């Protein structure tokens, strides 16, 4: 509305005024502090028109233009876009002032098109010189995101890197299964990388990563770009993990019924980008639709912290481990202290007390290769 437009116009004039007063002060135009104070006092009694005239005069004296950058205009609402454009038009007559407007042309023009004129016709009256930024080369864009992911994984030091990151699996997920298709411009790349790095840190416990980094990339991509699918995965745990049952658990569900439910999920929540990713990280879900071969055993899934194992699934949707689940770090600490009988006994008593024994047995058996050979007997003796 007019009030908002006046406020915006006044704001930009005020900013220019402050900048010019500061600039002139540094330039030696004020010969003494008294002169400067007198100047500022006079400024306070001036009208907006007076300010504009003073600004225009001061701007004519500078050698280099002032560039005002307004970014992401296309993300504003229609009335906000029009207000900004009116602001630019009102103040574009200042000498040595250049407005650099950054926006998606197609999105912005669609928003401001109405019955009187198209968005393109409107913008032609505002924009004097148009520069179209070319779309980034797909190969360069993909190389950039892979380089940045490598930097993130290198920066976040964790001791179980070899278990939770598989380069062949990443290559398959990124290129063949379609993860790369989500990253079509730099905005989507930056949005993903910033979120991925921040949230991956929340899955780090005492230098052990509690999720599989490749699976987590896929889930984080869904969370950002496919929020409905992300929520549906969380809400359909049994379907994703291949554990569908009838409500009463008395009658076995037929394979055809399971297939129908899986196909309904795909129809409701998946698209061409996501379907292969879902089938890859949830092989038991894929098996409902067509017979498939899972390359990882249940034990390997635990060691790799893969989302397709029931003991790891919930971890991908929380910022901390469930109270009755053991972290990878806790299991490794137990292994390292097996030569200390007192410490081992205290640890197991704590496991019993906090109802973590089932999780302990599952995790320790899956990670049994991590026990030093000279302590393997101590491990089995501790379970007697």
C-alpha cells in the first residue's frame, strides 16, 4: 500500500543520507567538529524533498557509483514485488546510483501478471539493462557438490568412517539412482549442503557417526525437497522395513496385498526422482513390489548404521538416541574395557538397569569383529 511504499522510500533515502554524511566527514568536507554538528542539526529539520535534493547534489560529486543490490525479489509476494519496483522507479533518477535487481525472471513475471498487463511488460518499464545469468553446467554443478560433500565429511572427523561411508554406494545413489537430479541450480545446492552439514553434526556422538552418511544424504534431500515424502517414510516404518502385518496380527497378509500397499505409497508420495532412491535405501520395501536382492545382511546393516535396519530407522528422525538404544560409541567403549572385570561388570549392570540389554546384544554381536582377539573370551565370559 501507499504507507508501506512511503516507508520504503524514506528508508532508502535515510540510508543514503547517513552514508553520505559519513562519506563526506571522511572526505574532509567538514573542517571542524562544530561544522559537522551544525550540519547534522540542520539535517534534522529538513523534509524528504530537501533530503533528496541534498543527496542528489552529494552524489554528483563522487567518482564511483553506489550500487544497491536487492536479491531474491522473486520470493516476495506480489504486492511486495510491486512495492519494491515502485521504490526502485522512484529513486532511480539519482545520479551515480545503480540498482542491481536479482530474481528469477519467469517466476517474478508470472507473479505480477494481471488483467491489465503481463509481468514482462511491467518489468520493461523498470529495468533498463537486463543480464541473463546462464544456467550452470550440469557437470560442473555436480562436481562442485561432490567436492563440497567431501570437504564436509573430511571436516567432521568420526572414527567409524569406513563403516558408514561407501564410495561405491554413494556413486550408485548419486548418479544411477537419481540423487543428482535434485540439484539443478546453485540455490538448491547451497540449501542442501548447509542443512546436511548442520544436521549430520547432530548425529555425531563422541567421534562416532550414528547414521550411514549416504542414507542420511538421501533422507536429508527428501526432508528439504520432498517434505511430504519424508513425513510419509517416518509414518510408515513397517512398510519401509518390510514388516507389514494385519491389524489383528492373526491372519498373514498376502504378498499381493503387500504389493498393493507399496504401490499405493509410491502413487501417493513418490515421483520419478525419488522412486529409485526409495527402493535402494529400503530393499525390503522394494521386495514388496518385485523380488529383489539385498546385498547387505542384517548384521552388516547394523555395522553400517543403515536406515533399513529396524534398530537404526528411528535415529534418522531424531536428534538423539532413544533412551533404550545403545550408540555405536557405547558398544566400542565396552569392547575396549573388556580387560577390566570391574569396569565390565559395572557397564553390564548399567545396561540392565536402563533396559538396554536387547540393544546391547544386537549391537555387540554385529560389531564383534571390533573386539581385540586377546579379549574375545572376556566378552563371552562377561555374558555368563
